[in-house]
C-alpha cells in the first residue's frame, strides 16, 4: 500500500451515506467469528457504532479517495488484508477474514466514489450557472454550456473560456470542502497525512465526478443519472494521466499548489494548520540552499578539470611510447677504485 493505514480517524454521525459516516473503534471486545461475519452483513447503522461490524470502512474509503480510485483486484486484496490485520491488532482472539467480509470491505470502494458524487452534484448547477428552467431557450443554453465546459476539460480551469490556471476553478476547492473538509471532524481534517498535499488521485477523481455531473445536463435539462463505474473509470484514468503530466512539469511548484489547496480547505473548516517541523529557519534554509547549489557548480568544474588533466596525461604517455630512450651513462669509478685496480695489475 502506498501509505500506512495507522491512526486513520473517522467520523461520528449516524448517517452512513454522507462524509460524516459512523466511525467504529478499531479495537473492541472480541466477538465470536460467526457473530462478526453476520454483523458485518446485517447490522443496523446504530449497531455498527458499537460493534466490530464495520470498522474497516473509513480506512478503505480513504484509500479510494487518496491512493487509487479504481484499484486492481490484487491491490484491493492487499488493502483488505492490511486493514483487517490492523482491526485485529492486539486482540487476544483475532477474527478470521472470511471471503464474505472481504467482499463487504471491497464494496466500500463503490460507496466512496458514489458519496463523492453526492457531495459534488449540488454544486455543479449553481457554480456553472446552468439554467433550471424548462423553456426551449433554457435548454439550448444548457446544451451549449455543457459542450463548452467539457471540451478540453475546460471545466476545471480558472477561466474555462481561455483555459488558464490548470485545476484553478473555484468548484475544485468547493468540492473538496464539501466532501472532505466540511467541519473540523471531517475526514480531510482528521486524516491530514492522506490529504496534505491534496493527492493527484483526489483531484483526478474530483474532475471525474464534476464531468459526470455536467454531463447530466446533456439533454438541456438536469436528468439525474447513475454513476456508471465502467464509463467513469475511463474518465478517471484520462484525468489522472493529464494531471500527472501537469504535476511533472514543475514538481516543486505543483506540489506547493496542492499543499496550499489543502491548507486553505483545512483553515476554512475551522481547523488549526498542520505544523511541519523544521530545524532551519527560512533565512538559514535559503542560505544553505545557495551554498549547496554553488558547491554543485564547483564540483562540476572540478570534475571537468580532472578529466582534462587525465586526458593530457594520457596523451603525454602515448607520445613517449614511440621514441627511443637513450641508454643511461655507465657509472664512473671513484679514485680509490682506480688505485686498487692499478695495484692489482
């Protein structure tokens, strides 16, 4: 899994169809295995708040929203196993992960995507100024507006007509706030390590849902449609590919934009900003960065000089190989040696 699932917080209201879905403790009194499996399928919303029936839901939905909106079968199985291991962590009688429970957990993926749609749908009409009227003129205007917004995915640009400021339309922040940052107890606030910065997956899935909701005006009047998993999966992957390419144009800048988006949503939810521990002040950090950049230039110059010297040395050795080397002069005898030689003669 791309991120650890430790300490995933959840919400406390009873309405299981909203972002403020019931949160169940990860650790409760152990239940008999058959009771747990039955509770996972048939428990009422209030019963789920006090049993071990549905604790994996917050974990799994956050993975869908931030890590992979349409995970493969293999990834889903890995998530389920890891989540279930955490559910049973510290239990004296671990509950077996049955196929039935596994299917139940995986079904939360569809719910996560659908709940995001339910959060965003009410924003689309008023934000883009679709007409609610039933006249022919109203419907024609809606059709033209839908066509303009969907062409080149113009709907997510700050200025859809000029296609300027990628992912800068106000509906992006509004959607994130409605879905994940509505209150200080919402998922985006209590699980900031998954949402800071806002992930490319979260943005791509939001684009997908917004596009789907705009398409509901295809006939000129709003017609509520079913969120088709297959069709929207293709939309999602297209948006993810495009936004990944955008992010890679200038990673430090695009990452900073996504951090700012998270921080703004968090602040508007009434939550304190996330503190990032730093050992360097801004001034010292800037100075150290300048020094490192200068050192990088010096190292490049040193490397070039060493290569040049090595090349000159090799050329010098090659030139010497083709010349005759004169014999070394014979050693001259010292005076004492000459005298002894004469005496011996």
